[in-house]
């Protein structure tokens, strides 16, 4: 516009004023307003129309996945058959077919719009990693061919030097390898700016040690498969050739407005609010759980479902969770490996889709103090190659000897390795949830329900079980409504490891976690007990009846020895804490305290016995965990120091200065005027300000001393026992000031704005 480019002179100013007062100016303003209204109307109409669009789920589901149907249609029959055998039976991949598969995968990806491929892997950072390579191969005439070889499909060589290794490699050893995991299908990751063929891979060091989450998971699945198949075969089920673990992880998350998120340094740098007072309303009215989903959130969920379905992620159930702005998405069960990959993809997709809607997806276990945090319930079961769920008790579980032996083995595994299972669900963020009466306690116990608990009691006390409790009809009291089929048992939402009909639900897992870690532990500890049971059963002579009698004796022994871990009551109660101590159950209260259980002699020997991880690999993970905790708390402490020193304290100073000026002005105008309110506020704010400044100085001091501590356990314990309490000390006066200081002075969006203005 003409005045903007004018030279800043008296003449220019006069021209600007003249232009702004001219009819032309007002015409342009009016025209722009009309254009804006038209634009906004068009946007609303487009959005409205898009909402009306019918989604053909069956058409889009798996459309971005190089799945079985795609392979069957595109690959030669012999190649398809060979690859299928590798996927289903775990046989070694024939290198001769790799080039054929790679070429068809490339052609399919190009048809979808892909220009690059990547070996998609899961390093020990807990998130995914990728390096994009184009399909291009230059020719002599200055053009390119689009190529993708079997060698490129099977193996990659990313730089491993910048990923956590926990001492698995020397500083100068940069080489790492990625290897194609054909049991998890390749997929197209389509973003607003790119279209990439992603090939799920394992990631290992130059010397062969696992540098990722996938390799130990695949090993643990293999170990469980071997021992479970062995068990079923010795029990007489000779047709069982393979047993796989099936997992359905429920994902909880928060959605907040992105613009408000950007004003919170703590959310940006740490994923959680380090300061914040509770608003007048929280979750006490119980009106958010399963409540009506807001239109903006509905739009997000619709887009998320579409993106998930394209990737073959069976997103099924969505709803509001307990806390305001909190939600959940649950998929249908899948194989352990694929479910883990899908969950990693889902978390990434959630974040990406949220940005389209001007939202920010928070996956931290405790983004807001005072309301429920987020977890990731890990629903775990075992399925044979014949499709039989080994955790299905049937209608008469007391007669189901196979189920009871498997159940007793799982109970024994959880009791023997409760400390390790607790470790598997440990993160710095999860420390805020576990044991906080919003999530399972830090004490590992098993909930079986009335029916199975009664069967176990019969076996332990009488040596045999002769009956099973059954549900009955539950009348609604309304004649027009049918009577409900009442289940034989209730559910317990306070139990960390609960049997829920035909599966176990491990409820301790944190919302940001890869579900690989807890499933590696679950698979391995159960496989190890199965192995011991098989060792006994395979020595039995006398045929099927003798084996059955020995299986019965083993079941009784395991239940008698490990019944202490069974608890059907209130896991939140103080009485349970005392009772658990009497029973000798471990109560591991923090991440740092849990880490040593990763490298005990018992743990190391079990993992090595089952071929899942070596002593070196376990020690590396312990070192990484200590490092992760220290770095996490250090970042949080530095963020608190930054926010307190640059935002909160200056804001409060401005407010108290305004109060002081007000007192002086009023007193000067009328010395008899009552300024007691202002003085009271000034006194209270000044006292809290001094307290905040003192706490800030203390936090700065203790944080600076952390660097001098030995890396590893010593430094992590220092952050836990010294730095973290200092952070809590700083937060208290700031949060109290938030409830006093005029909101116009407060420098960041409050909990009320973040949680309720979405």
C-alpha cells in the first residue's frame, strides 16, 4: 500500500493520515472484510461438506500397507509362497527371492506416490528413526532409473554413533545395521510434504548386539513360541506348531489448543506442565468420561481414524477419558510385533493429525498435576496356529487342566519376577502416576476375579477343583428390557495385572512408552516358567494319563507357592500396602529404584537362558535408563529455572509494583481511604515472591552440582532425591501466586484455559 512505502517524513505522515481518512481506504477495508466473510463462509461450507462425506472403511483399510493381499496379487506364486512361509513359520528368508520382492514393493510404492524408502527402526530412544533414500540411480545419459534391490531391502547401514548404546559400542565405532523384519509389513507413510516407503527393521551394532526395541521383542516372542509349543505338545496337543502372543494396547492422550501450547515452555521442552494451579473445576463431576465428544475433537478423531486405517491400524474404540481434555483410542488385537509397530505409528500419527486441527497431542504420563494422567493398558494373550486362545478358561475352568496349568505358570512368572515387571513399566513420567490412586499401585499383584480365585482356592486347600462359579441373570427392573447375562466375575480397575475374561491386562504401562519393553519381559518370564514345567513333564513315563497327573501336581504346587501375588481387593488402600509388605511383595516406588532389577543375577540368567538378551545388552539398557532419568529431570529443572526467572517472578514483580503504586496513589489522594485489601495482597504476594526466589536460588544451586556426580546410578539418585524435591519446592509458591495475581499479569495460559478451552 502506498503510505507504507513512503519515506518517514512530515510529508509522509500527512499522506498516511490523508489516505486513512479517504473514502478509498474505507472501500478497501470494506472489500477486504467482504472477502474475509466469503472466505470464512467457504471454509465452513467445505468443512461441512467434508463431514458429510461417506468413508468407505473397507476400501481405505490397509491401502497404504504392503500386506498379504497385495503380496499375493503382485508376487509370483512361488515367491509369495516362500515369503509367506518365512512370515508364518519363522523360517529363514531365501535371499534369492529378495530382488523380486523388492522390485514389486518399489513399483507398488511408486504407484502410491513414494519417491524414497527408509529402513524404519526403533532405537533405544523409545521413538522411531528413519533415513530416507531415493529410488533413483543415475544413468550415463544424465537421466535416472528408479531401482530398489533385494540387498537394499534386506539390509541397511545407518550411522549408530548418535543413538544410545549404553556402552555397546566404542565412541569411534559408528557402523550399525538394520535388517528387514518381514513379519511386520512395509507401509507408506504419507505426510503433508512427503510419501515414504517404510520398511520395518531390526537395528543392531557392528558386533551384533541389539540396539533397538524390536530385536529383543522378536527374540522373546520366539522364546515363548518354543516353550509354549513344547508345553502343549507334551500335554498331548500335537497339532500345535506355533504359539504367538497377541496384544491390544489402549492409548490415552490429551489434546490442547496449539497456540496455548506454544506459550508454555514447560510443555514444549518437557511434555508436561511444571507449574500450574488447579482451576475451579477439574474431574470431580465425573462428566467427561464417556461424555459427548466436542466437534473439534470429533474432527480430529475422524481424521485420525482415516490415517490409522490406511496404515492397517485397527483403531476401533474412541472416547473421552476421565480427565478434562483427555481421550483414549483402543485397537483390535494383533500379533505382538505388529501391535508394537502400530502403536509407535499411532503415536506419531496422533501428533501429526492434531496439528492439522490446530491442536497439540500430549502423550506424557502426567501433563497436568491434580487430574488423572495417561497410561497404556497392555492387553496380552497367547494364541496357537489353530486360532485357539490359551487364556480362554471356557465355561467350566475347573475342568480345563491345560488352562489351569498355563494360568498357574503365569502367576508363578509374575510373582518370581514382579520387580522386573515393575521395571518394564518405569519411565520418569510414569513415576507421577503409579501409586497415585489414579493408576495401579507400584506393587505388582494379580487380579483373577471371583470365579478363578475360587478355583485356585479349591486347588490350594483341597488339592482339586470340583466346581466353577457362574453368573446368572441380572434383572433390570424394567419389563421392556431384557435381563442381563451377569458375568461370573467383576473387574478390578486398581490391579496392575488383571485377568479380564480371556487375557491379562497389564495396566502399569506409561502412555509415552514403547510397549516393547513390558512385552519382552512378559514373554520371557512366562517362557522361562514354561520351560521348567516342560522339563518335569517330559521326564514323566506312563503315557498321557501320567502326564496329566503330573500337570495337575505342578499346577497345585505353583499356585500354593505363588498365591501371595493374587489380590482381588482395593489396590489403592493403605491396608493393601501393609498387607503386601507382610506377604513379601516388592514395593518399588520409582524408576531409579527399579533399574537395578534389570541386572540382577536372576534376571541375567533368565534372559540368557531364553536367548532374549545377554548380560552385556541388559547392562547397556540399565546404563541408558539411568542416563535417561538424569537427562529428563535435568531438562525439567532447567526449564523451571528459565520460566521462574524470566516469566513468573518478573510478572509478579510487575503486579506487586502496580499494587504499591495503587496504594501510594490512593493514599496521596485521600489519606483516610481504606487500602487494607491492597496492602494485604501486597504483603502476601511479596512473601510468596521471596519464597519463590529463595527456592529458585536453591534449585539453581543443586542443579549445577549434578554435573559433578558420577554418571549412572549415583547421578540419577541425586536427581531423584535432591533435584526433584527442589523442583517441587519452587513450584509451590508459584502455583499459589497464580491464584492471587491478576490474570492480566500472568505470563502463560492456565490449566483452566488449557483443559477447558478446546
